């Protein structure tokens, strides 16, 4: 009889709810993505200045920072702590920090051309996780992708096109990782189109471990990621 009574007590005591809490809410909002890709950060009261943007390089808000988290690594543990709601000013700062604007191996263009190049090279790590060695998105990844899909439908981004890039670390052969990165990028686009995003707006590419993060070895797990890059 004691054994029969103990099982319900486990449910009441929080064992089952604790398991369900392992699946967190998406770590970013629609406004976060709009800010990162457009610099429209709903902060007309705060003038932009280069000093503020530089501060974003040494701080993080709502999970944003120049040091990327291992987005597509296989998650083994999850924190139940909810991220603090960002202010409009912080969204602007972290959005600027996320957007990569450096032109590699090219001479400095004229001011107008530089602005176009800057816009075209904005990229954001989508923080998507997958089952080990596969292109199956985790439930957490689907939550993140749903918010990104909503952002793609926002007025500021509705007409823009994106490249969805898959990246891996160097564990395994190059051929294996190229295939895995492509399949993961394809899986993300398939999921986004299932949510109503027009397929013609999305292009996929897989780089395997050919493009590790700056300052990271190809073997580093932080390289396992899927990035969205603003198209031209």
C-alpha cells in the first residue's frame, strides 16, 4: 500500500513538473531579431553612439554576447532560470553586437556601398539544438525557431531574404560534417516553411567545420551552430 501511495506523492512533489521545466521558453524575442538585423530597436529616446555599441562587446543581455553559446551542440542539461526582460536600449546594444559587419579581404568601399555591405552581412546565431549526430531539432530548438519565424513575418523583415547556414565542429570526417551541416540547415528551413515562411525567402548552405568561429579551433563545440544571415 505504501508503494501505491508513493507514486502520486512523486507527482505532487514536483518530479514530473521539474522534467517539464527543462524545456525553456525561447531565449530571444521578435524585437531582439528585428533589432539585430535592422538596428530598429524601439529606442528613439536614446541616441545611438559608437561608445554604446562598444559596451555591448563586454556585456550580455538576454543571452546576447559576442561570445556565442554552442548553438547546435547536443544539450545535456538546461537551466530553469528565465532570462531577464531586456530594455529597449539593451536591445539596441546587443543587436549591434550580434550583427557582423566586417568585410573580409576587400578594399574599403565608398560610404554608400559600405552601408549596403554592412546590412548584407548581418548574422545571428539562432541557438538551435539537435539530437546527437542528426538533423532532428529538439523541442527547445523548435521554440527558438517559432520566434524567429514570427520575426520574419514582422513588417521590418517581411520583405527580406535570409541564408540559413549550418556549421559543425571537426569531430568526424569533412564529408560527414558537410552533410550534417546541410541537413540541419535544411531541417530548419523545412520547419520555418511549415510555420508559414515563404520558401523563396530562404536559402540553405552547409559549411561543415570549414568556418569555425573567430578565435576558436575547428574542434571547439561552439562551432556547432545554425546562423541566419541577412540577404541582399
